[in-house]
C-alpha cells in the first residue's frame, strides 16, 4: 500500500491555528504586523494565555462530526511560542501562560478518535535572537543572516525542536511545514531525518525535498496529475482567532470547496481558529456540523475521489470514483437537466442521499435527467449518482484553460 493511500482516501482535514496570539483576537500575525517587542508580547499575550477551557476532545469530536479524517495543529507559529515543553527554549506554553504541555492531550485525543495526527511547525521565529529582521514586510532572504554563526545556531535550534516533536508524541502522520524562511536551513537533511524518526510520515512541500504532497493556500490550485495535493483554506478571512472577523463562509461554500478539490483528486484542509480559552467560535461549529450532516448523506463520492475528466457546466460539479459519476447540483436545474459530456453508457441514476431512482434517457451524446423535483430535495446541494459502463470518460477532452464567467 502506498504511504499516501490514507491521505488520498481522507480528502478532508481540520487545520487548527491556536497560540498566544489568540489572546489578542486580531489574527496570528499580530507580533509582526504591530511590531510588538518580545517583552510586551510575553507580558500582554503569552502570560495572559490560560487556555482555561481547553479540551481537545471537543475539537476532535467536531472534526469527526464534520466528516474530517485528519487534524493538523500549529505546534509553533512564526511567533516562536511552542505549545509543548521544549528543551530548546523556555518560550513555551509549559513555562509561560497555560503552564502545561498542550500537545500531549491533543495527540492523545486525535489518536483515540481514530483520526490521523498532524503537527504544523514553522521554522521562522520572529523572537529568536538569531532570526533576521523579525518585522520585515517580506520574508527575509538567504543573504539576510547577521553572520554564518547566527545561521548555524538558528538551524541547530529549529532542527532540535522538530526532533522533539518527532520523538516525544508517538506516531505522527503529517509534518506540515510553514514559514520556511530565510532559506539555506539544510531542510533536505532534516526531512530525511524526520522520515527516519517517523517511518510512514507525510511531509508537505514547503520545506523542500524530499516531500510527499503539495500545498496551495487560500486558493484551489490543483497539482499536476499524479501528484497528491491539498488546499488549505480558512472559514473566515483569518487563520488565528479574530474577534472582528465575521466574514464566514457558508456551509454551501465549504462544500463547494470540497467538491472542487475532490474533482481534481485533492484534499481540503479547512481551518478553525479557537479563542484563547480553547472554545471554538459558535459559527465555526455550526458551519462544520452542517457540512458533516451533508456528508453523512452524500459522502460516498469523497474517499479516493479521482481526477474528473469532465469539463465545466453552469449547473453541476462532477466528481468521479470508479465507475460512478456524481452530479453535485450547486445550482437548481428547475425540473430537468441535460449533460452532454459522458461517452459511457449510463446504467442507472439515483439520488445519493436517499437511493431514490432518477428517470433518465440517453439520446446520442446527451444525457437527460427527467422530471427532477423542483426545487431539488437536498440542502444545500443535491447529488445524483450515475453508474456507467466502464471508466468514466468524456465525449470531448477540454484542452485549453477556458472557464465560464
């Protein structure tokens, strides 16, 4: 079995941004954007962080309810504040603020629920004395180190922290790198060591070779055919908790994103930003539970979804798996629908949520779905499954980048 088999089956995961920055309630970049000195950050944010209602089992229960199969937590963001008792720095949650290791109960909760465990780690560290230009407006470059000694010290420090994550918490399924700047951090050597310490682990592409899958952020940009990939997206406009950000995506928008990744054989890693006390914002909970309810009715299409060969239309998104094609009606067809895409003979059609058959007729290159309910019965998206003869293939392959709009 491929090391990526579980990942390509999962298709849906939870990303969690949570740290000392959550106290501020203004997103996860406040240290850099507001040029906050380290002593002020410790005094006003890290020391004030109590995580008094932290219960990772509730986070994991929410992930399960939403139909997610893996969970990735920010063990240390660009502010350098670690969520575990790192021996490399006392700038961590066991020494300041919560005064305890926050990772161990999280790792235990994820594994107990049968989900896959992911650790996010950012090599960047704005408050490390050797990190160049912490308040820069661009990522610092490879030439911005103060001197070679500073680079070597920083490299030894961040690699030692990754080593702690890989050896102190049992089996880890994903190491999700971010903020790998400045460069020349001997990332390939570290990735090889991670694989030795955690056989079977998956590493994303942000720390260089060797890696297992590609990432895109806040946009769905499929990787080349044959490459495993993941789109990471937020539920509102921020990764970390922002008290003033009410620009929530609807459950339909989330399902749309999930369909767009699934139809290109990719995964959706969807982020939540818990409040400083550990409570997930109510609207996040509502959205994810709505998505989970829909997946319980319609989720057959998702595991090991394949790259759809079909072009776009203005009414439905098409995903494929085996000898089945799934028509996800993102817009109501108002009683009937014609799909002029499928070369295969259609054997049967049915509403995925209920199993109720759908009347259809093939006339030459056109498939007609007849007498559909108006409006369609499921909310927010109705899915109709088609069983076809052979592997799904289009009548005409789309060879240019041309989209409606």
